[in-house]
């Protein structure tokens, strides 16, 4: 099965200017995703989709492919689907063969190789159009209605170890999907398979400076403790 790895990296970011190329542990953030991909796939199957000159320079230094994203797909409201459709159109015009996409967001720097490989194996065995990474919700959560709090995964007074841990959230670590799902204008549907990640690293998704500080602390902890995250 031919996989094409796409790393979308738009230049503009309001919460962290230059987020995709900001330094984390002395290395540009996007480098973590590129190096992760290079450990599993050949250079010709890795594509950076960007409008950022610095990101293009980084892609060239690693020897991976890049596609220049048009400015009309660089707005704050641009969806991931639109970016992937642009990538698909690019491939179709050049007769590039592929069986499935793997989307790696540069804001998730600490993926675990074994988790993605297991998810790929699952995708190949089962007849799902897409597989996406999830993590368990370990906190007590609920919904507020009419100024009252209604627990969703526990009962008042319940110990955390006795909670219902079936609730999950989309952690953004990776997405595996068939090109055919793009016709539905999304990459996750009600028939997509939620792959549970158990690693701590998979839960780190950098959207703002608070997340960046968490990532920096996690990186130092991992390096000092030699922790198998």
C-alpha cells in the first residue's frame, strides 16, 4: 500500500506567531514531524503543504517534497479538508499514485512510532475509510445546562479511579484515510475508527504558549528520565 504523508504548515498563526517553525528544545517545531516521518517512510512520499518560506527551506534541507499553498487557502477559516483537496488535485494532475494519506500536524511533536504503525496495520486490515488518533479523558467532565453541572463520566463523590473512562477525545496526533473520503468533504465520519493512543506524548498538541511550555517541560522530563513515552 502506497502512503503519502502530508504535513500541513500554514504561515499565519495568531496565538503563536510563526508557530510551526518556533523553537522547541532548540529545534524548529515542524522538524519533529518531518523526522518522525523520515524514520518510517521514504523522502519521496513525504509532502509539506505550506505558504511559509522558512518551512520550505526546512523541507529542502531534509530533502522532502513541498507544495506551495495558494494564499486563498491560508485564511484562518481554511479547513484541513480544503488543504487536502488542494493536495489531491496536485497529485491527480501529475498522476501521482497513492492508496492512502497519513496526515501529521506539526503541532503534535511527540508521536510514538509503535502507535502509528499499529494504526496503519489496523487500517490495512479493516474496511474503514479513515483511522484517527484518540486519547482517554482522565478528568472529571460534564456539561452545564440551566446553570447546573451534569457529570458525563462520573457521579458526584466518585473516586477518579472508579470513573467511566470510555470517553475519548481527538488528540490530533495522526490521521490515516482513503482519498475517496475527501468526496465527503471531511476526513472523519461516523464510520471512522478511533485508535486509542496510550502514550503521554500523543496528548500534547501545541495551540498556544501554555501548550508550548508543557511541551518544553515534557521534553526535558523525557530527556532527563529517559522515559519511554
